């Protein structure tokens, strides 16, 4: 069996063996891998399997077009990487947690935003009575319907199939990334998809293979949607912006989608009450968010150099973050594949903006 797609799990003489180790569970992680009416738990397309492997991810959240409700997750979790057809069954828990057998069917695959559309997202129409109609997420509860824009230093949380409930901090925004995929579950050609305007989150323990599809929310009482988790490495998590996910999928189905939750659906920025929330990072005290003007200044410089940076051998990402010494000072963050031959060199600054190089593993769809 294989979790979609980085965590490899084999069944040998009835014993499940993990081929890559997930970080310690932050809470009651096993609750995410059994039958569970809430979201943020194991699930996937029942056809996401080959003769040797089966794959699953996370059923992230509940969205609605005002008439029907849909489970939100990734294209590579629900849509079998652009290959699913409408009506395919979606189960909870996923195949990976039911010995490759189909568990409870909770939804029917509906639509995906294809690779190349800048999001890895899909929806499946919920079967009535099979999941929590409030959209409550395991260990988080009912979220806000109000999507907020990510900022560097924002404290966020997620609930996912593999690592359960975890918290982290946005380390870069407006990030271009190259993400590796495999066409089929455990087989088929590998290919790379490029994305822009993505969110990068740390630390590495924030997510692991099988957490793909998790909804990332603000780490406060409001639980505003921020991003949709779909990829990462041992040191970082990659997410689409939640607002763009809704926009792309709404275009595909021809109807406007919004999150099921509390509050209104229209605002796209933090309310006055929520904007005052300051993240707390263990061992560092309060971590301040990068001021908007500083982020804008760094973004303007990054746009002048983005194409050249992403064309540099070994570079797999480039975005806007903060310097290592001052969380209020902007930096252009360059992600370099530590496994690639050679090591590109960069100046300490670009047009007056500091440059921060982060060595990481390749970004792989989880």
C-alpha cells in the first residue's frame, strides 16, 4: 500500500511497515485513520490503486455551491492526477487505512482543477448523512467561512490523515515552486508541475505523506481558511492559497463555491479582531508578522529576478519571507535542492533586499 504519495507503506505478512517515518503525532492521530464523520481525516478515490499499491490522502474540508455540499481535497487525492471521471467513489477512511479494501463510500468525484491551473484541487459531492454537515474538522472544529490572505509569520494549523493536528508558521508567500508527481499510485512516469504564488510553511513536522488535502487555517479561535496542503519536503510544507482554490474550482463547475462554516463568505482579509492575533513560537516568544509594505517591496524585487532564479539549476522555489535575524525585515527566500549536483551561489542581497537560501529536499506531492 502507498499513502499519496511520499509515505510508502507495505503490507508484509500482515504487518504494516512504513518506508519513511512520520513525525510524532501531535494529538490523537489514530482518530484520523479510522471511520470518522469529521474532516481532516483519511480518504480518497477508491480507484487510486495499481496491482501492487493503493493510495489515499486527506479529506480536507466541506464546501458548498449553495445547493450541494462537496468534500474538498487535492486533484492527486480525489482526481487521480487528472485521470478521474465524474461519479467515481470516494471512501473514508481511504484505501491505505483499510488494507486496500473499500471502506464507507462518502462522496462521488465531481470535478478537478487540472494540473497547470496553479492549484492542486478537486471536489467530490458529499453523500447525505455520511459526514458532518457542519464541516467540522477533527481537532479543530467548525471553521470560519471567511478566507484570509497568508502573511509571512502568520501562525497556522491543520488536521491531516498522518500527523493529525499540528501548528506551524508561514515562512514564505508569493512563492514559485516545482513539485514532483507520479502519474499512478506507486507506478508510472514521474513529472514536475510548476506553481506560482504559493504558501510555504514550517517546521518540517507540520505535515508528512498522506496529509495532502488538509485545509490550513489560522491558528486562533476563528480558524479562517488560508491554504490547501498538497506537497512538501522533510523541512517544509507547500499549500495553494485557499481563495485561489475556490476561484479555480468555481470556474470549473460554473457555480460559486464557499466554505461551510460560521460567519460570512465574502471578506478576504482578517477582521480587526483577528488581525491583532500574534503567533507564539515555542522557544522564540512572540513572532511578529512581516509588515505588508515590506512584503510588497520584496515582491517587487522578486518579480524582476523570479524567472532567472527559477531557471537556475538546483533552485526549486523562490518567494518572499523574512531574514533569519529580524522577522520584520523582508528577504527573498531561495529554496535549493540539497540532493542536486553542485550548489548555486547567490549575492547576499538583490536590489537592496536580503537573500536567504534554504537547503531542502525536493518538493514532492504528499
